[in-house]
C-alpha cells in the first residue's frame, strides 16, 4: 500500500506541475498584447467569427466551384479570402491573389494577372521564368526583389497587344496548373472595375469564354459595389451570368464582437461590459473596420485595470468623428447643392421614395428626372449604396457626421 502511494507521488506531482504550467501558458497568452487592427486584411487573433463563410469558401476552393463574393467595403472580404487561401493544401492547390482596382484598361488587367500568376506560383528558389519560358521570351520584364525574405517579388511585364493576345494570357493559369500538376484558384479583388474598361462587354465575353473551359483553374471574384456586382453576375443578358456561386457577406454579429473585444482588453487588465460593446457596435452599425478602430480608441483612453464606462465610449466616438472630419469635409466639398440635399433626404429616412413629389419638394431635389442623376453621382463617389430600390449611406460614421455636424 505504502509502496503504491510512493509510486504514485511523482506522478501526482508531475501532473500538478503539468496543469500549473499549462495554466501559466494560458495566462501568458491572455496577457499578450493584442492590438486592434483596421484598414488592412486581418488574420490570426485579429480575425473573428465567419466560421460558416470560411467553411463554404473552403469547400468551393477545394471542390472547384467559382465564387462571387460581395459585401460593402471594409466588412472583411479580403481577410476572409486570404484566410481560406492559407488553409489550402499547397501540395494540391495554389492560390493567386490580385487586385483589379488600379486597372484602368483590359491590358492593365492582363499585366497584373500575368505578374501575379508568375510570381505567386513560383517559390523564390525556382526560376519563375521556367513556368512560362515561352510566354516571357517576348518581353523585357522588370523584376525587383526586395531583400526582405518573405516579401513579394514585384514584376512589370510590359505586355501589350503586340506581344500577346488576350487568349494567350487568359490561358496562362491553366498552362501553369498543368505543368505543376496542381489546381489554381485565381482571386480577383474589386472585380467590378471591369465595368470601367472600354468595350467592357466584349472583354467580359472574352474572359468568360476562356474561363469556362478551364479544368484546373477556378476563380473567386469579389467586389464592394453590390449594384455593379449584381449587374455583372445577376443579369441573364450579361456574359458573367451564373458564372459561380454568389456569396453575400453579412455583418459580424455583436455576440462575436463581445468575446473578441473583451479578450483584447484583457491584456491591459481592462474590462468592458457586454452592454457597452453592444452600444459600440451599434454606433458604427457593426462595420468591421470601424468596430476595431473604435474599440482601439476606447482602449487607448483607459489606464491599466480600468473599467469602461459610457463616457469613455462617448469620448472615443467623438475622437473618431474628429479624426474622420477632414476626409468627410473633402468628400462633401465637391458635391452640388442638389447632391447634398439628396444625402439630407436619405438621412431623414427617405430610402426608396426620393422620386416622390413631396420628398423632392421638401428637400429641394429638382425634377423627377434629376433623381437618377443624383443617385448615380453619389454612387460613383461611393457615398451611397443601392440595394434594389433601397438607397443608404455607405459609411455609418459619415452618416453620423452629416447628421451631427452638417445638417443640424
Ligand atoms: N473576420 C474579421 N474579424 C475581425 N475584424 C475584421 C474581420 N474582417 C474584417 N475585419 C476588420 O475590417 C477591416 C477591413 O477588412 P478587409 O478584409 O480589408 O475588408 P474588405 O476587403 O471587405 O474591404 C480589417 O482591417 C479589420 O479591422
Ligand atoms: Mg478588400
């Protein structure tokens, strides 16, 4: 009996020690400094929620389903796509990411696409030119390699209609995929930009006719302007009709923000209640980027171990408004009187009846034929969003600023 006890002792001590050490490491993790991050794609402990969307997108990537991902700006599309890209088995799938936003012409896009494909499907040790020796032979590319070990290679290829036909470029991913024996997923951010190209419908037909015959390449096309994305993908008459599965990203629910924000406050020993987080999220209409920014401002106002009050939140929000004011002022400085009146009417709750006589007269919006012009001008400036007939102000903090600083 005694012998047995003695034999057990070291085991018990080691298990106590084990649990103690485990707790220490949990505590250490809890107190690690956690910043709030906004304005760039987020990952790791700065990424919260989106489990269902992650599962769905991962399934699409793995099973070769084209996806069209839509949400207003700064809700989390890029973060989600990059997260799913990191989950892929690199032995089987390569993910290539590019942003169409700076592309103004069809060939701008081809240059960006080819450069992304060549650099992102080759490791640094490999010579990417081996990927497409024949493709590159006609070019005098400019390559710049930063000394940072993990940074991207930047490449300007100088592709023109004289060097390559569109089809040659559009077939490049399939060619690389075949050579490597892997599938490729091409992710194109701000894809709605294609609508700005000269002769856009012809370009769209060209892309679609090549892309739909590819077996090893799939596409994830995403964009922030819902009305433009719906125009591209939702109309039977358009080349990209039913090209892939449409996914509309929703807002991250307040319940997910609660755990996230509280864990970020914990490293400083600070506390914030569920109620104040709910208030914070509501102030910025749960727009992911603003939630992070505002929570960061609140935390910066607290000293170690302090508990957040409503006054802290009020002060932080007014700090946020002040910080945004120069940009907002600049945004409205270029508006006509009618356009500003149109924003006033939307803020007063007229989301789908701007064309009605009483609203037009009440807010001085001009004639009925003026309304579509006003909407288009505000849409182009990204100040409003259109969902069917419903018009809303895109940026919740801008709406608040207009209400408090311009209209009142
Ligand atoms: N899943 C997420 N968890 C936490 N914050 C997020 C998440 N997704 C986005 N954000 C916040 O929103 C900001 C913008 O995200 P981003 O992915 O660039 O959006 P989008 O591509 O839709 O414009 C990020 O910097 C971050 O502050
Ligand atoms: Mg983005």
